[in-house]
């Protein structure tokens, strides 16, 4: 199976050094605390600060905002290492900035970047993206949360749901309808501070990702300064769509690493566990399961690397990039689903017990085939981009 330990055609010496630093950080500061954070339903603020200090949060942000200005393979190396902790909830909590703040970097004013992005990069503040509504998430152009201009403010009324870090977030990029245009043209983004009066936030209970808070938000006459409009009015839909590409690639990274965590746990168990006079890894059916897992991980990983490598060199037209990214998300999450299922099976009864990574990851599979664009929406998008 493809390993990424040394420099190769994708990862430089610098990437490898960063990977090693992250692996150490994850082993010392994250992995030992997962069970406690899963119980608590949150990652402590102190960990965000430590993650900010070491560059885990800021890897892809510009240096003038406190980031490392890392290239896409630096981002992959860092993401792979955080995902090796084996808790998607921790990854989602520490990573919710990555679906929110890039919008501000891409479309914000210098003042917005300084005020909102820099503290998040430093790990002092938590960021969230709020697009999905109780009425639906896939059809972004149909969202209803309304923002009406009133002097030097917008007044926001409506609801958002399933928002990662929605309760904890200090700053939220919120998709709103700012005109009577009922479709994509009426959508804008506002930056809303978490403590703004009229914003009510409730934590939702869910199947997995227990270390991450998932919030339901109600906006009741929330007054947002007009200077918090992100980019131009009515341009929010395209901004959201472009923002999705990176999110989907990073979900694919998370999926194949979680699959790899399952593989490693199953392999180690299969080598130790004896049945019918020999380690179960020596039974052909189990060996085949392990190879089937490795093959799927390899395919997903190399697909993501190839997409990122070609995109960095502008080798593909945007429709090809979007189609391959959509297919990579589906491929990688399918690999994770397969590997989580097989790992639990190989662990037998132990795979059903709390405390194994495979049990946790088994409960975390579904969210990755839904969040950031469902499998069905990914395939629709890929088909449209390929002219099918
Ligand atoms: C744990 C978690 C965290 C999340 N975090 C965030 C977040 O931080 N910010 C945020 O904005 N959202 C977040 N989401 C929401 C997520 O993006 C949405 O759940 C997702 O986009 C799907 O929207 P929906 O749940 O409303 O399902 P719907 O859009 O109602 O879809 C329901 C079903 O219909 C299918 N479907 C819809 N349209 C079509 C079609 N054209 N063809 C075929 N099938 C179709 C879907 O694939 C799905 O199976 C999160 C969700 C979860 C579960």
C-alpha cells in the first residue's frame, strides 16, 4: 500500500518535516484525549490555541494573516496527520475554520481578514460556515434565511441547521438571501459574530462526530453591521460553490486516512488474534479482506494526489477538476465505508465495543457521504461537468 513517509514526487523534505512535527503533536496532544472530548462533546479552547501555535490551523493561510502559506501538499500532509487521530469529531471541530475562513480570505476586505481570519488562524477564535437550513442543504440556491438592509445594518431572520462548531463559533460566515431573487442570484454571505443579540444556538445529538458540536441556529432580528457583507451582494452562490472544491478534497483525505486507521487496527488485531490454531491473518478470507481494504485506500489516495498535482499545474480545465473532485469524494468515502465495515468484522465482538477506533469510525462514515455534498449530489455534479 502507498506510504507517504519519505520525500517523493508529491511530498518534499519540507512537507516530510512538517508531517513529522504534526504526527508528534497529534500523538501528544490529541490522541490521548479523544475519549474525554467525545464525552464532553467538544474540544477545549486550549487545544485550538496549541494547534494555532504549531501551524496546524494556519497551514494554508497567507503569512500576513499568521498562516504558513503552505502549498496544497503541505495542507494534505497536515490533514493526513490530524486525521490519523481516528476521530472525525476532533477533525471537524478543529477544522471547521477551513470551510468558513477561506471565503473571507478570497472575498473579504483587508479589515475583515485582519479582524476575523487572523484570530482564527492563531487558534484564539473558532469559525463556522452556515449554509444548510432545515428546509434543505443540497439545493443551496433555494435557501431562505433572509437579510434585509436597514441603514448601516442587515437584519437577519431565519434558521440554519447541522452547523459544525455552530454553538462554539465566535465567528460565522452565513449564507443569506439579500434580494427578492428567489434563486442563486439572491444569495450573499454575511460575517456574523457568535455573541450577536438575537442569535440562538442549540447543540444537536448525533450518531458520531461526538467531539464536534453540531448546532441549530435561529436568527431572530439579528442586526449585522453592513460592513460585514462578504464580497458583493448577490455573489454568494458562486463563492459557496468554489469553496466546496477544497472542502470535498479534504473530506476525501479524511476518508482515506480514516480507512487507513481501520486497516491498521484490523491488521494488528488479525496478526495477534488466534482462531483454529493460527493467527486469523493466516486465514485466507481475512487476508483477502485486508488486501481489499488496502486496494481501496490506495486508489482513493492516489486519485486525490493526482487531482491536486494536476490542479497545481493548471493541467485540467475547471470542469474536469470539479468532476474528478466530486468523484474523489465518493471514491474515498466508499473506501472508508468498506474499510470500517471490514475492520469491525475482523475485530469481531471487540469491533462493536467503545474504545476501538474502528467502532468510532464505523459511526462516522455516514456523515462524510452526506456533509459537503451528498453522494447523489456529487454524482449529479460530476455528470453535469462531464456533459453526461
Ligand atoms: C454532522 C454534520 C455536520 C454538518 N456541518 C455543516 C456545516 O458546518 N455547515 C453547513 O452549512 N452544513 C453542514 N452540514 C449539512 C450538510 O452539508 C447537509 O446535510 C447536506 O448538504 C445535505 O443536505 P440535507 O441534509 O438538507 O439533505 P437534502 O438536501 O434534503 O437531501 C436529502 C436526500 O436527497 C438526496 N437528493 C437531494 N437532491 C437530489 C438530487 N438532485 N438527485 C438525487 N438525490 C438528491 C440527497 O442526496 C439526500 O440523500 C452538516 C451535516 C452533518 C450531518
